């Protein structure tokens, strides 16, 4: 995703999904704009998505559709895991992933490693409908700093182990590119407890097929089970891919009845997207995606 190169009328937001395609939102009201030490940020109030957040001109999250992304990136591996107790989020400063993780009664600690302190500040002031107070939950530890350093050095040296690792990152370009490489996936694997799983977004197969293909290939070079799944995310304007990777957890082994039972048993209520049927259906790939992913 990238910002529009054109001069836009006041109140219009445009985003390119590729060099020749994109979409726009109209009627927005800019609430805040600035530059942190790491990136440019914007907060908008919009008729379609309510309050939304952009980084370096790219749409990150909105209060009205965040559940498409956050429910899927967290609960697909979370439900497949027998009882997640500890989770690591790399990025995720909007707090949406943390909020979903805290729905597990077994969850004892969530470490959120966010590079940019300004993202946390903006989320606390503007994105309460996304994190719903999770950023200030006593089970959540916020660590401002380089997630790559934590994974490669600090976490490993401390002997930290996690049942779930959520790579809630910007796109794999610029500073985030290194966090989508096979060596980083392998370092994350070393921080997983036995039976743990990694989850991340892998982009749009419509506009970035080579990127999606390459990321799945890298994950498969590290993990025994790699399960890509796809859904339409309105804010991102396209079919979007996510993936769960593990040496033990295989979400495709669950039936829809299994998923619904686990949601009920764990008291995970109020989901706007996921249920047993949807959970299983997302792994059924059309032929063109089967061909793309081999």
C-alpha cells in the first residue's frame, strides 16, 4: 500500500494498491498529522470507517472495520492452540491485537514491542474503539524499541518463550522489510514455546502476488505447518492474506464444530467476524491461489 502521488481535494484520502490501481475515501476530516522519529502519521475522521490511522500515507486501522484484521490474525492460531498463556506482539501499537489476545481466559502476559512511541500515544488518544483499554491492561507490557533486536537478542538471552507471536507490522518495505525475512522467522521460531504458533499478514494476492508467494515460501523454509488464509478487508481495499506458521499447531485440523466449541468453552464472545464455519472456509483456496502458493 502506498500514498497517492496526486494533489487531492480537501477531505479526500487516496491509496495506491499497485502502480496502476487504488481507491479513495471522501469526506474525511483530518484530526492530527505529524512526524515521529520514525514515520509520518495521520488520524482522520471519516464517514465510511469512522476514525482511521495512517502511517507514511498507508492505511493501518480504523475503528469500524478493525475486527476483520485483528480477529483473524489472533484467533486463527489462538483457537488452534490448546491454552495460550503468553503472547508477543511485534508492532501492533494500535492495541487491536492485544485486545483480542486478552479475550483468552488462559492469557497471563502480552508483551507488545512497538518501535514508535508516538503510535502508542496516538492510539491512547484517538483509537480507544480499537484497543478498548487493552494498552493499559495490567497483563500487557509495552516495550518501546526495536522488535528485531528483542527477538534476535534480548528475548533469546532472557529465555522468554511465547505460545503466540503476532507480527502486526507495516508492509514489508523500508524498515519493516527485515522482519519478513526467513532469518527473522527462524528467530521467532526459537522464541516459541512447544506447541506455539506465529501469525502475520502477507499482503494482497490481487496486487502483490509475488510478495505473497515469496513470504509463504520463506515461512515454509522455517516451519513444518504453514497455513495461508484469505479474506476481504474493507480498509485495505482488496482480498488480503494472512498466515499461521508452527511446528505443531495446524488450524486446518479443526472442524467448524471444534472451533465453535472452543470459542464457547473459552468464553470468547462478541466476535464480529469469526465463527466455526468462517474459520474453516478461509483455508479453502480457489485454484488461482493454489497455483500461486504451490
